[in-house]
């Protein structure tokens, strides 16, 4: 129902403004009501070729912010970077464009966007240094992080708390001892379950050891009683071999997954921490 109402609403907007482009105030009103898709659609249906530079900058900022709110980060970055230096929206547009690139993993482009900014005061320089430090930390480049971080005045209120957290993240990541899937797999091959204990999954490791030990003992017992050709010996041997191999493979995969989840969790923390000062400064 909402879809059809929204579609009808858009049609009326396009019809109403076919002769005259919608005002910035009206577009912001739609954004306040979270009609981001409608704002983008309306702007794309309107011809702004003859508009002044100031008007185009306002429109691009509104469109870029709407795309950002829609999680269309690549498009948002491109539109925001088209805002000119003469615009009062120049700094927020380009800072958020850089953030979008960082969120997409385009760290080089994010850094270039920040470094190309024309800044007029030390506070903005501190904000740029802080954002660049976060991008370096996303790349796990601890030397670059330290260099960039030291360029920021962390007493600047909008980044003060975020700076403390960023330092904590850097310490956690640098002190983190990455678990090797190869080592975990080798340990499980030697002693079933040892690899999981190495990976920090103690309960699963003990369980794997007991299960493999039990299957191995039953197989060995049947072999000594009835020989290799006995059905029970072959059956238990096959189950033991399958569990043994599966445990090694499962250990390797679980270590990789655990490590990836750890790194991804810190990426999300860093990105969130980069976002807070931008909202504090520009909103």
C-alpha cells in the first residue's frame, strides 16, 4: 500500500515541478521525512543544466546525502565529490565522500579524497588527520596510523572520545595474536581436538578428542578381536577416518572464520568511530 501511495506521490511531484525545479527547502522537507528514494528520483527527473553553481552544489549535496542514507555509497561518493570548493557544503560533502570510500574498502581513494581537501583551520586539519588515521587502521598499517593520529589535536571536542576509542582499537589489533589455520590443522592431525583448543574452542576440542578417542578405541578393539575384514571393524574404522578427516578440515575452516569475524568486527567498530565525529561536526 505504501509503495503505491509513494508512487502516486512522486508522480504528483514530478508533474507539479515540471515547469519549475523544486526548492531546496522542499527537498530537505522530504529528507526529514526520510523520503530519500523520492528525493533522488525527483532530482533525476529535473533539468538543472541552467542552474547556478551554488544551486547545483546544493542539489548535489542533497542528492549525495540521500544516496548515502539509502546505502548507495558508491553513487553517493561520486555525487558528493562534485560539490565545488565555493560551496558551504564543500567540506561535509568531501569528508563524507571519503568515508563512503573507506566503508567500501577503497582506502586509497578515501585517503586521496581527504588529502586533496582545502582546509582553512586547524580543527578541520585535526579531523582529517583522525579520519586518515582510522583508514590506516582499517588497513592494519600501524605505523601510518601512529603518524596520522599524532597529527590530530585530540583535545578537539568532536574527536576527543572517538580518539580514545581508536587508540584502544589499535592496541587490541596490534596485540592480537592471529591464529594460523595450518597450525590448527596440524595440531588436530596429531591430537584430535588440539587444534580447536589452540583456536580457543576448548569445549569443542575436548569433545572432539573424546569422540575421536572413543571411535579409535572401538576400531582398535574390533581389529584385535576379529581382524580387518570384520564388518564392525570396517564400519567403525570408516566412521573414525571420516570423523578424523572432518575434524581437521573443520578446525582449519573454523579458525579462518573466527579470525575473519574478529577482523570484521573491528572494521565495523573503526568505521562507526570514524562516523561519529563527522556527524558531530557537520550535523
